[in-house]
């Protein structure tokens, strides 16, 4: 965790307090914006009043944790740290927020105009979604990771590992069902395409 750069924003008393705990923290606190890009911003609620912090706070790519005496629900933060706090609580909040963000990032995949949420097994577009099976998710990931068409035999090898109860008919059936689900919910007939070499997105 020590390779994690956390930019500390807020009144000087807040910044000084965090900096004094440096040797006990499981991250690297940055007290000013430097050439080390922060992975996280730990900001005291008072930092919101400082105009020069605005761009940093509004950056969607940086995880933001707000330290405050109460939750400020009008602002969007990835986590809150209730003040007064403890050293243990600071470390736990940073670790848990990073872990959640990584988990969330790994679970959401963009496919064409759709979003595949692997945790919830959902393929969604705008307000609509369908629930997918584990095999359907594996199929979509296989298509996504290949730039060209994939033959039924290759799909069988990758998704079913040539199991004894599977043949190319199994592949056709699964793709037919997946196409039907997508067509029924999203009216999309061109999600999984076919040519002489096999299937592709």
C-alpha cells in the first residue's frame, strides 16, 4: 500500500496532523500537487471552499475520500471518514476504498454500446438490461478479446474446454439463446455477427 499516493487537502492543521502520522500510514501522503500523480485525494470538508482545489475534486479518475464531522450528501465522494478519527480508521478507509474501486473497475466492461457488469451478470444499455449466464459472459469476453472471427471449434475449446457433453451444436445453441435475449430486450439484431470464419462482435 505504500506505493499509493494520497493527496491531502484541507486546512493546515489537518494536513499537518496527517503528515505527522506518516510513518504509521499504509500510504504515501502528498501535501501538495507534485509530479507524483495522486491515486486518491483525502480532503477535509473545508477544502471544498478553496477554488484552486475545484479541478482536482471534480476529476472523475481520482478516488475521493471526504473527512468531515458528518456526511455531506450533496457531494459525490467515494467514501467518508468521520471526524474525529483514528490512525486505524484512516488506513482501513483508504485500503477498503481502493479495493472496492478496483473490484468495480474489473467487473464493468464496455461492449459496443452496452455495459457488462460481471458481478451482477447484467448486460445493460440505457435503462434496460438482461441477466446473463456464466457461459454467456465467457462468450462475450472471448469475442471482446479477439479482433477477428472465432470458429465454433475455438469457442468450444475456450469456453467448454472440449468437455464430453459439449459439441459445436452446444456453441450454436448458446449463441442463438444469447442473440435472442439481446434481440428481445434491445431490438438489436447485429450484436453477435457471423461470417464464413465464425462469430464476432
